[in-house]
């Protein structure tokens, strides 16, 4: 709560859904100086696209994604401590994504992987929590974990819910100034009632809220309607509601339903900002990072491996084509 209260003060008055200049809207969040977009610009300073990618993407605050392959348990605490400390020194709030559950992306396949089992995941998330400590942060917990459970057997679904509860509880106890959002998919995936019930089972009552539209393209209006419906179900069935984070990194032109893997014709959305006391816009997926090279369920439009930055994809999002 404290981290977004701080941002709300910094960005006072930015509560509408219209486009805001990035420098104005994003003042409260931390810009990752080593994002994949920033690294591409550093390595290609003379490329014709470099200045545009720097201005439109690399200089805009976005989330740091953490997986078991990108950051192993033995180095995770130090890595996060350094990153969160750098953000605190700049008087900014960092955005982090934990993406390492066992059997990750079991249906889509483009980002398959994750921890080898429940004990390995608990150790990994503990190191992440310890790295944040008592500093403010925004944490997105396990994209697709709830919406994508149908590809797991009952025992693995129960294990997943237990691990999400473990993570939420750990953050609340040992990283009390982190605003934790459990991922809740997008408007084209699960019904609001199904998603609300899954969120409750995963421990969202102890979290700051839930996140929507991660790595997807639905408009703010569509996401707002879906999020409100989830909260209505949480209120009617469980007597509470939650704050909502929406990924606006690539939703400027809305979605082409079912085409989620590097689709053409999408555009950058509004920069990270507090939209209201209930809603915050974040760049969770870094624009230009591929959704995958292949998937058994959809065409990935020639994109590189998932998470790999592509200047071509970035320019398509900048230009909206």
C-alpha cells in the first residue's frame, strides 16, 4: 500500500484514461537501466531506430522479470537487494515480476519451464522476498498461473494454489511495503466468477490486489469492465474487493482476440501511472520483447524466443503497425 500511496502523491491529478506524457506520468516508478530495450540501445547507438526506441520504450519504467533461469536462488537475494536499493536511492518504486512456478505456461508452451518442484519454488520465492525486505516495490506474482491451470491435474492445481498462498503470505510478513498483485488473466480468457474464485483460493485477500492484461492487448475500457466484474464477485461471495493493476504496455490499439503471440497492428499504451485509488497502469511486459518463437496454439508471426528483444517488434508497437 505505501508504495502506491507514494506514487499517488507524485502523480497527483493523473487519474484519467487519456494519454499522458511519459516523463510526467511515470515519475514515481523506476526505469530499469538494463532492460532488454536499454541494452539494445546501448549496443546499437548508431542504428536508425535507436533514438526512437530509447525515447518510447527504454526510458519508460517497466517491470524486471525474474525466473529461475534468469536468476537462480543462490544469487537472487543479492540481485534484488541491489535493484531495489538503486530504485530507493532514486526515490522511485521498482516493478518486479515473479515468473517461476513449476509447470509454467503448460498450455501455451512458448514460455514453458519454471522451478523443478514445490520445494525449489518456495526457496526461490523466499530469496526474492528477502531481497526486497522493507523497501517499497510493486510485485506481480506469476503471470498466467491461475488462468492457465486447466492443463494441470487436480493435485498439481492444489500444489499451485498452495504455492501462491505461500508467496503472498511471505511477502505480507517479510516485505510489508511491497504491493503484491496476483495475476488474473485477461477479459478474453476466464469468466469473472471463475477468476474471482481462483484468486480467493490463491490468497488474494492477503495481497494488495490482482493484475490484468499481462502481455496482452485489451483496451482499458475492456479491462476495467472485467476487473470490476471480478471485484463484484469477490464482494458478493467473499466480502472484500481489491486494487487492480493493468498492463498497458501494448494495448494502444486494443486486442485481436486469440492472436496473442507478437500480433501485428498493436501499439504502445499509456505510460505507467496511478489512474485512481483503485487502479494503476503499469508496463509489465516490456514492449519489443517477443511473446515466443512458436506455440502449439497460435502463430507467433516469426518472433524470436520468448523474452528476446526485437527492434522490429518494438518499432511495430511504436508505429502501430
